C-alpha cells in the first residue's frame, strides 16, 4: 500500500497527523503508531510549529502503553521533509534563536525512548535529513534524495547534521556531504551507511511498518536496548559495558521478560510466542 494521506489519520491537526494503530495492507498494526508530517504545499518543510507538534506527539506516544514503535513519514510522495522553513528562518537573529530556543526540541526527540522508523520518499534535506538521522531506522524509496545543503545558504547544519552524520558515514564523508551541500540518491546513501534499506517508491510504507511490526515485540526491552546503544556510544567502553549490564538486569523485572522466557521454555527455540498487549 502507498503511504496514507492525512485524511486517513485519526488526529485532527492541520500540520501533523497521528494514527494509532497504524494502517497496513493486513489491517491495523497493534503497537505501531504512524506520524505524518503534513505541509505538502511546502514539501513538508519543518517550521517551528511543525517541530513543536512533532515533539509533543512523540512524547505523548512515548508515554502511551498502547504504542511500542513509531513510524514517521511525510504527506505526499515528493518529500519526507525538504528542510527548514526558509522564510521563517531568514527572519531569525542570534538573539531570537537563543531566547526562543526552539532547537531544544531536537534534544527532546533524541530522548524519545521507543524506536522511531523513518519512511522516506522524495526530499530529505537539511532538517529533514537530520530528522531521519534522529530515527533508529531509515527506510527509503528509490526516489529519495538526502543532503545537508545549508552551506549554500551561508549556514551550517544545526540540528544534529554535523554530529549524527559523522557517526553514521565517517569523518571524511561527512565533510564531503556538508561542505559540498549536494543531494545524494537513496542508493548512494545506502552505500555510505546513511540509509538502512531501499525499496521501490510504492513499497516504502509497507516496508517501514513491517519493520515496526517486528520491532513491536517487547516494550521495555526495546527501550533498554535503544538506551544502551544511544547512550553507550557516548561513553568509554568500560562505562558502556556497565550500562549494558545494568539495563540487561533491569529487563528481569519486566512482565515482557517473564512472558518471553516462559514461552521459550514451553515451545522451544524458533517457536516461542510473544503476545502483544
């Protein structure tokens, strides 16, 4: 199925639409939420209002026990998000950016505990590329294009583009992408390690929600694993291993662990059943 249009979703918001459970070809997917960025007239450009709405929605879903994984996509087939809203950004100054501090919301997105899957068609540029990189998995269509073109506006990436990109593709490739400001195809980004999977354009949504369905199997274990990976990479190895051991031990206090291991003991390897709640 193609990516749902805003009219398919259950939240009455002109710029952001949330559906829980997410639709799929087989029906609604328990535990999976769909978030649609909906400013198609400006290629889903990320103005401050859209980032605020997205942050609020992510945090609400992060608290909702009915949600285990979130899929983020853009309305239409031309763009995931084509960057910042340039007219809005052009009106800013160092003073307004500091006082209003709208960029703190990017740190809040980083702190979302549940896995995020980006389903990308068309342009994912500037802030759109940074939003995709803030997700745990990027599923891209063959028509997707990624890039950090801020340098051509006399700017530099400001929402994680210099840091997450470097961690994903390496120092020299990140410099090439940021310094040159060029656009890169999905296939090129797959080779670079920026994108995780590439599908035909009409298959992107199905592939993204299928990945989310597979991930939506253990609420607490997923959160702990994400924390271990994301926080651990910022630590030295010994500290990261201690964090891993602490979070591994915490899994033993959860109902998910008991259910999963009891099922394994009953059914054996390869046949264990995990019932989503």
